[in-house]
C-alpha cells in the first residue's frame, strides 16, 4: 500500500471516529443536566480527534500535490 493510500485510509478512519464523537457530544448536550460530569472528557476526545484529522488531511493534501 502506498503512502497516499495509507494516509487516505487513516483519514477515513479518523473521520468516522470524529463523526461518532461529535454525535456523542451532541447527545450529551441534549441530555443535560444528566451526565454533565463527562462533558470535559467527551469534549477533549472530540477535540483531539478533530485536531488529528485536520493534521492528516493536511499531510494528505501535501502528498497529493
């Protein structure tokens, strides 16, 4: 598998994880004040996943150029 294909697979995996975490954060917000204690944990996971996704997308764009 080439670097580009490998990176595309990684971006796809991160994108899927990011979408799932976004939905978790959304569901958590809808159910407030229930489980308010987990806001920071879910938000931090969501933030770090989107940060990684942005980084990998930039790497992919650079490789494809």
